C-alpha cells in the first residue's frame, strides 16, 4: 500500500511523509554537548522544519511499491534530505548564489556564520552516506553498497556537483536547449532520479522495474527544475521562501530564458506526462507518484 490517501490527496500524503521523515531526521541528527555543538545545531537548522520533502516522498512511495518496511525507507529518505540540505547550505554561500533567505528564514550562513555553514554542509554530506551504510538501513550489505554507490554517482562531479559547476560557468553565456537540459539533468535531476530509484534498490527489484523508476525520476527532475525556474521568474519571495528574479539578474542559463515563460511551462508539462507514462507497469499502486508529477508542475512554492 502506498502512502497516498484514497482520495488521491497529494498534499496530505506529502505532509504525512514529511512528518515521518522529520522525526527520523531528528533522531539521526541529535544535539550534542561540547564545542562541536554549534556545527550540529547548524546541521539541524539547515535540515529540520522546512521544505516540501519531495525527494523523501519519492523514496517512500517507491519503497512502498516493493513492500519495504517504512522504517528502512524513512532512513534512506532522511539521508537524501541531509544531502539535499548540504547542497542548499553551500549554494546559499556568498561564493555561490549569495542568498540570504532559504525556506522563509535566514540562510544557514546568516543564522550562524560562513565557516560554520561550510562545516555543517560537509558534515551533512558525510552523515548522509553514513546512514546509508548503517545496518539499520538494510540487512543486506550489498543493498547498502548499492545505495551508497548510486547516491555518490548522483551527488558528485557526474551529477549534482558537476551540474552546479556548469551552472556557474554558464552565467552570462547563452546555452542552447540541449546544453541546458544536460545542466539541469545533472544539477537537479540526478538526485531526484536517485530518490525515485532508491525504493527499488531497497526492495531488490528487477533491473526492469528499477530502470522504470529511474527514468520516471529523471524526467520528473527536469520538469521540477523548469517549474523552479518559472517560480523564480513569476513568483514572490513570500510564496517561494527565497529571493526571486535572481536567475535573470545573474544571466543564468534556464529554459525560461531561451523558450519564454509559456513554452517553458508547456515543456515542463510534457516532461511530467512522459514521467507518468513510465509508471504503467505499476498500475494503481503508483497513484502517489503520478499525482506528484502533476504537483511538481503546478506548485507555487
């Protein structure tokens, strides 16, 4: 049984997952005494109490397709949320995007200081992999190794970090649609792809089913990034919880910049529809994942 309600209430289902994952994060990132307490509090500040938990939802829904125990899925979901939080902490630094606001509150480097924010991001990344490697995540060491390997691929120079490097190098340059698609596939899509695939890894699914979820995640990730770019162009800080209009001001390479607002919206909707088509073999069990694709391209935050 998936975490969707009978009425298909995606907002309610995501809220339920957020509560489960929030409790898991709280237990996996306990406060500590001593002089290192400040960096742990910065880790908790960056990770707890905010965000859509979209990546966590993907893990939990995907794992439910294979009857993975919720406690195991929640640990993997928490791991991905830690890694995602680390990326946001570093993105917000003055040397990167120089953002003072994140999720409606001061960015971590503003709430603490730049050095603490850097260390908090480093520690969150390390803790994310540590959690995946712990026996509590899965009894089978091969499954744990597969999770670590896949997340490392998604997060490193061939994934999120590589995409961020392209993003910074492309400021002020005009990229074509194929180049922007690759940028976004690495920067945002790979981590979302892993989140969708992680449940299949946990469930020791067949290569065919794992590939179907990975393909769904890859297309959903690109649609998500285009929707994010549309929010930056059209939304307000009150809606998004962060500064808007920064992509155009910085000359960022986005689909909105080269296609325009309405064509970019149509492209995102097309990608979401393609993602949904990948779920055919899961029947009604994938109702939550189908609903999520619609949520991704219509959200206002």
